[in-house]
């Protein structure tokens, strides 16, 4: 059976010359990249203080390594947005983006921030002295954070500089919501504290002690990497791979204002720094509570039991949110109840008064940065709705109007749901799963006519498609017609105004569009350049 994919080749310059069939695709190895196999490889890693050194990262940070840290270093190890696995990461971004002047910070919060700044800006002769000073002022969840706790992993121990521990009772192993590594200053210690914190997370989550946890969870956590007075905050999950996303980088000291000087309200750089650090502490506290709630809501296997055991701890109720280059398609045969796509957090929606539920089956592509999944859609309230196989796409930008126009003309997949979800900070599009071939050759006349009609409909409504290339054109099996997918670049080709007020400007190409030779873009295509109808017509002629 042939299937289609929702992805664009923005980072690839090569072209292919025939339609892609499922039997011809390059599958992920079911052994090497199975989640348990990844954990087994990660258990053999060296200690974090060694694994985080550059000489080790050169060999461990490659796509061929199942246990590589997907943290954008190098760029091909790009993770998906972590908010699809837990809303705490989107909450962190929202709260840190809030201007501090709009916050009502308490005296206690400001005092802790001021003390931390004082300690961080001082010089120390050793990391141990710095950690001791920090331990007296750096509290999270009413615990001392920089306390140098030892953690048992497999048959050894590791000693991260900071941890926030969660004990669920029942004799279970301790869980960790935050892990941290500390360096006395820039250049000290032989490695970056963020890299070391990520190595700590990988060793911990892959350990035998954590086996029952990772069977039920993607193990969300926050990581802190502190180098002197510069703090990096990362999100971490273990899904298809070990995914890491930098959430903040903050200077714990005086900071310049982010707005123009005001004659009515001015603050010193020290004041601004204190308030920014206080905001960071508040944000960390809120997100820690969300992650703790996640772990307490799990139905965990007993730590000493094999994964197939039926012995369980039932803890609390199911988690509910507090707020609402290989792009080869993956064979459907890899779908299993233990597929890591099950850890995607967003699983239900309401449409026209009916409740719908999603059961994720697998990724649609093996390109890890692309959060596109195949799922089964059911309804608990619409008795006439039959189980439907759908594609669920998460995107930072999307043009719903363009997609719906073509869906009405049967030139794009039917939409079941399309909306920007504040809880995860992304667009979510639930659409029909279309059987067909990804076109990688010249279209036949009937197919070309079908595609021309799709572009004509968009242009008539002053919309441009933008990314009109073969991977986004599906040749449907049923009618030998085209079906356009991926409307992330689609948008208006004229400024939309209400009177003199600009409501929406003309859509532009992404700042990171690939301009490598072989992409065959039209003249005028470039980073942040306006997408024009002529560009669509140029690509249409090429197809």
C-alpha cells in the first residue's frame, strides 16, 4: 500500500525521478532504533563528566548513534517542539516571554533573586565553593537544589551538582524533575554544563532503575546548566530519541532594558536583572509542579518487575492539562502499542459540539524535527462517526483558509480540526490520511491540470502556496488527481487592511529557507522575501 507524507525538503537539494511507493522507502531499523534498544545503548555511555567533553561528542553526536542527544548540535540533530509531549515546556516559554513590568512579584521572590545574583556575580577559587554558596540561596520546590546528590544508575553512581527529587512512595525509585550541572566559570571544567546535564539525563532515564518509568512516560524534565553567572534552562524528554530544547539563557546579573527609556518609569540594570531572575524562579516553580503532577498521575509498573508484569502502582488520576535527510515515510507495520508516538500529549478535541479522541500509531516520517503522526480518530459523542485514520500535524505557522479552500475542491485532505492551541503553542491540524504516491517526476496532463486548478483557486483568493515542490504534491490512487499538503508557507499575497490599519502583511519565505543549488527556486525567492504568485507559477511549470 502506498501512503503520503506531510513534510517539505527545505534542507535537501537532491531530487528523485519516480513516485515513491511504501515498499521502496528506507525504514527505520526496528532493532537499532527501538526505544528499549536505544536505552540499552545509552546504559553503556561513559560517565557524564567524560561523555560531555568535545572529543566524545564528536563521535556520539551523529545520526547513526541511537542514543545521540537531539539538541541542534550538530544542526541535523534537531528535535521536535517538546511541547507536543508535555505542556509544561510551552508554559515555560509563555511565562518567560511575559514582560516583568506586568508581574506582581513578592518581596520573598525579589529577595531570593537578589541573593542569587550576589552569589553568582562573585568569584570563587573552586566549583565546590561556588556550589556551597549557591546551596544557601538557590531553592526550588522548597528544596536546596545545588546539593551534589549521588544517583544510582545501573551498577554505578553519578553525582550531578543539582537535583530536584520526587518520591512517590510505595518503595519506588526516586524520580527527578530537574537535573543541573555547574561550572565555576566560562572555560572551567573541560565541558559545557548543559552538555553534561544532558548526559546525566540520558544516563538516568536509560538506566534499569528507570525502566518502569520510561515504559509509561516520556520522562519530562528540566535541565539547568550554570556556568558562573550564565544559566541555561533546557527541556528534556525521551520519546523516539533523546530530545532536548533550550528554553532560556539568562545572565544572572545586571541587564539592559528591553524597552526604550521612559520619563515616568525607569529602572537600573540591577533592578531589571533582579526582576528577570525572579521571573525565572517563578516560572521554574510553576513548571516543576506541572511535571510533578504528570509523574504522580502515572500508572507505574513495579520497579523490580519486568515490563510485561501486571503488577502496578495506581497513582492519582490520569493526567489532564491545566491549560487548555531522510524524509522517507515509515511502513505501517511498525505501529505497535509501545510506539513512542503514544507519548504525544494532545489527544482530544471538540468540533461542532462533539468530542473526538486520538490514538497515535506512529510517526509519518523519520525526520525527527517534523511532528507529523498517523493516528486513529474516534468520537465518544457522535454515534454515527466511524473510526478514521488521520494525520495529525503540529506547526508553528499554518494557513487554514488555503487548506480549506482546496479541501472543499477535493484538492487537499479533508480537515477534521485546525486551530492554534495555546497549551502547546502550536497549530494542530487533524486531516484525512490520503492513500497515494508522493510525486517525484513530471506530471501527466490530467495531473498537471488538477494541480493548475489548485493554484488557480488559491490565486483567485489572493493566496499563494509558496512551497510548491514534489514532496508536497500527492498523486491520489483513487482518481489519479493531485492533492496538495503542507500549507505552512501558504498565505496572502497582498496586505490585508481594515481602513488604514494593517491586519495581516503579505506572507514571506522563512528566514531559514534552503537556498542550496538544486532547489530550483524562482528568481526573487529568498530569506524573508515576499512570496509572489509568479513564484508558484514558475514551480508549476517545472512540474
